[in-house]
């Protein structure tokens, strides 16, 4: 088990998260079961005050969770120097059987908590708060996902054996690797790029057609194809090495931390795209979500496209 200052910080913050999240969970169950907007009794008045407290707790959990996720990735990268064979966060993630599941669960929770926050903001715009019961019902489910994430994180760090030799990112993300990751390297780059740019073109067309459900579905697919093309194609141009496919190394100082911009663009663009089909709100708000989604997806596409284009202009060849 590794107990570096960064890991200890994560443990302390997770303990605080668990404490406040449990308080919010207990109050959420009470509100979900007893909320009645038509009631004028004293109990309903107390529930309304408790709903503000509970929503504030949940809101700040998410606000802290976003930078904490980035700190988690930073921590993995930092402790990679303690593991023989690891060169970045990929080696730490792959050091146990829990790492990949933990990262995926953290990403899922980011999207779900962001959705809860959007639902809460929409609820607060209405005098009768029509989404109060729904949002606290959703949080009841989110609570178990959050606690599962916290437990899994503790289990992962506890399972890391610093005496064990682990694979570096070059071995993990290669066509010869024995994992499911290797499958994407067998797909032709031309096909992946056709799907990638075709998906973005579809999102652009749907922006003008204003078909919010297909627009949301297209953004869901865009998450998947974007990550696949990032690992298999665009990442090699960031590193300027045809064999380097790691999705973590470009988060490092050597590559000017461009990975953080890449993932933030993708998250914001796809989240607001999903939101168009998942949240019932005013036409002005839906239009705003359309614009934010298209803008950040466009920034993501342009930012990544610039790497192979500039490489070709500079060297006259493709990787």
C-alpha cells in the first residue's frame, strides 16, 4: 500500500465526502418519501428548509469533486515513480485489477453529478420546485455510486504492491498487448477518422435541425469515438511517436499539460450535448445548451486536428 502525502490527502477528503454525503443521503430519503408541495403543514416547511441544506451539501460535493478528479490523476502520475516499470499514471492504473474500473466509475460519477447540478439549477428557477422529489431520488442512487467509488479507490491504493514490476504505458497501449485495448489498434485509422469527423458533422447538422434527442445520442457516441481516436491516432501526433498511444502522458509537464484542455473540452461539449435530451427546460436554455455543446466539441476537434496538420506542414509526411 502506498501512503504518499497525495494519497493521504485523497483519503482525508474521501472521509469528509463520506460523512457529508451520508448526511445528505439521510435527508434525501426523508425528503423523497415525505415531500408534498400541496401541503402547508409545519413538517413540509421543515422539509423545504432541509432541502436547501441537502442541495447545498450535494452541490459542494460536486464542486470539490471536479478538481479532486484532476488531483487524483495527478496523484497517479506522481506515485508512478515509486513503481518499477511505470512511467505515468497508466502504469499505476494497470498495477491492480481495480484501477480501470475506478477511473471509469469516476468519469461516470462526474457526468451524473453534473446532471444532478443542472437539474437542481432548473428546479430552483420555479417557485413550486417541480423537480425536488426527482432530484433527491436521483441523489439516493448517486450516493451508492459515490460510496462505491470511495471504497474502490481505497481498495485500489491498498492493493498496489510497490515491490511488483508493472507494465509501462508503451506495453499497455500497444497492438501486441493482450487486453481489450489492443483491439482498437487493429482498426484502420481511416475508418476511425471517418467515424470521428462524421460524428462531429452529424452533431453540427443536428444543431441546426434542433433534434435534441438524436443530438444527445450523437454526443454519447462522440465520447466513445473521441477517446478511441485520441488513443489510436491523435495521441501519436501529440507525442510525435507512432508507437506512443498513452491517454495519460500528455497530462504531464513535458507536453504542456495539453491533456487537461483536451479532456475538459470533451467533457463540457458532450455533457451539454447530453443535457439537451435529458433535461426539460425553456427553449432559451435548450438553445444555450446546444451552443455550448457545439462550441466545445468544435474546440476539441480543432485542437486535436491541429496536431497532425502542423506535423505534416513541418515534416512533409504523416506518421
